[in-house]
């Protein structure tokens, strides 16, 4: 893996306080646990500016912590034009945010913008926003995110030839 450029992954939802920070925390831990923290960078953002600078929703933090993921160090930010150039993967949590990203993304980077659950195996297309629901919604988000994060990690390792790690996954 020596000499390889770092692979950068950005998770995007609307406000960057529930779904995308959950994906950020889960994927970052998977990368670190696989010994890939130095090779895969992870961030999250929102398409809207509602919560810039705020911590993730407390319900997301608690649900994630119950499964061993720490989110309380993350702070919400809005997607910037530079993100489309900087990140190799710009992964939307749902079709609405995907559409927003596609409209904003320069043509030369459009191949980077995808639905996150394309990497999952549970047959769902989008990660539902749990913000206005009960605590169960946050657990469902984690189920979907954990599944897709595993698939994404396997894909990234193979696609970017992060050799010697495939056997660990």
C-alpha cells in the first residue's frame, strides 16, 4: 500500500446531524479496525445549512454508542464546492440529497456521487431520516449503515487495491 494516495469518502444527508454522521462514525471505525485508517479518509456533511457547527443529534449519539461507535466529536457542516474535487466518493443517504448533490456537482466529478445504500445488501434504496420519529428509527439507521459500510469497505479495498487487507475483511 506504500505510495498509494489516500481514498476520501464523504457521507451526505440533509442536516448532517443524524444519518451522515452515523455513517461517518461507523465507516471510520470499520476502517480503523481493519488497519486502514491511514489509507481511507472519512467525513460527513449536509446539503442544508440548518445545523452547522452542532454535534450530532443526541439520539444518534446514544444509538451509535450502544454499538461501540463514537459520534460526539463530530460537528455538522454543509457540503462545499471543493468537496466534489476532494472526495473520491460522495455518498447520499437518500434520493432527495442525491438529486441535490447531482445538480450541484461539476460534470467531471459526477461519477463520484452515488447512493450510499448501493453498497448494501438489505435491499433498501435510502436511509430514512429518523429525526422526527422514535428511538427505533435510529437503530434501523444503524442496521442499514453497518451493512452498507461493510459493502463499501470491501468495494474500496478492491477498487483501490489496498492490498493485503482483503483477507481481513
